[in-house]
C-alpha cells in the first residue's frame, strides 16, 4: 500500500477581536507579521487532491501544526482543506502540533479534536482513542499498523516544546502489547525524538520515547514534522520528516510505500513540477 505524509501547514488568520489577543496569541501574530508571512504560501494546496488521485494515493498522514496560533478562524481554514480531501475520498490520519495547542483555551477545550473529530480517524483497534487517550492503533494492510500519538500540549510564552507524557507512554505500551508479534508498525507524531538546533523547541522526556522505539523491532518507521526540514534518517528505525507543505521556497512531502519494508520517496511540492 501507498500513502502520503505532509506536515506543518500553518494556516493563519488575524484575530476576530481584541479579546483573542489577551494570550500567547499576541506573540504568534507578531511572529507572523515579521517572519512567517514571508515564508509560507497556501495557494498551491488545492492541487494536492489531483496529485494524490493521479498517483492512486487514498491515505494521508498529517503530522500537526495545521494552524499558527490555534485561533478558531485558522482552524476553519484548515478544516476546509481537510474536508475537501475527505470529500474526494481520502482517509486522513492526523495529530496536533504545538501551534494547534498554542493557547491555554485551545488546549483545555481540545479544539483540535473538536474541529477535526468527524474528519480524521481517531480510533481503530483495542478501544484506544486519539482524542481521549492520546494514541490510536489503526490497521493498514499486509500486516502494517499505524500508531498516531500526541506529543503536543500548551507551553509557556517563549516555548515551542512538546512533551511525551507518562499517560501516552502507558497507552503506547498497551497498544504494542496487543499488536501481533509479526506485525510491522509506523508511528506518527508531531515532534522528532532527537534534539535539533533549537533547545526551546525540543520534545521533553524524549529519551523515554526513544527507548520505547529502540526496544520494539516491529517499529519500522517513525513519521514527524515540526522542523520544517524534510529528511530521512536511521535512528533505531527509519525516521522521516515530511518538512512543511506550505513553505514558499521549499515545500515538501513524502510518499511512502509499505511492502516487506517501508520505502520513502521524498518530494518537492511545486504543483506544476513535482520532483
Ligand atoms: Fe511545530
């Protein structure tokens, strides 16, 4: 089977009222005006539907950061994009990113799951639900399973960190205890488990996640986003970062084929000329 992996769409909308600015969102809006506005472009996203259809891709993993400041209007834009794909017959698996949990209100109200709950696959086997438990077990085909799990929560003003919680670790260990011995597993979340150049954007408690991955040889592939930098590397298993699908100068996605092993095809997203 074949599926696509995209990440870090970062839809943006100006706040509807001054009240919406009484939060970390003020920082996010300034960041947009002086920085992100010049780096992201959304107008080519509509062409993705045709790209998937031409290549016979009907499954898509989106590894978070649909929005910039988790504002309701940003989620509305993201929902329209996802809805359009679902209407075209795509099955969508998705997790939230730190920008989707940007404000305390968005995090405590579970806005991400309220918005996408009817469009993305939240539950598969073993009565484990991504919205309630922070993880899910979804059978794909030919002995492959997908485990989407949450690593994003609300963070203080200048932090873009994630957190691998004990609760999510318990759910993952439960799921892994249920999945057959001869299965192959794809994990998907927003954060990489290896540190990169910005300490304020790391995943906290990442060593526990890395241990869990290294201990289980059935885990063949780990998908993430967050860094806005496409990459494929080995670390206990194959690891693939889709980069960002909306970067003006370097929009990227990965197409992944699952057979005996996972084969990753990194691509640049230039709608008239996909390389
Ligand atoms: Fe992120």
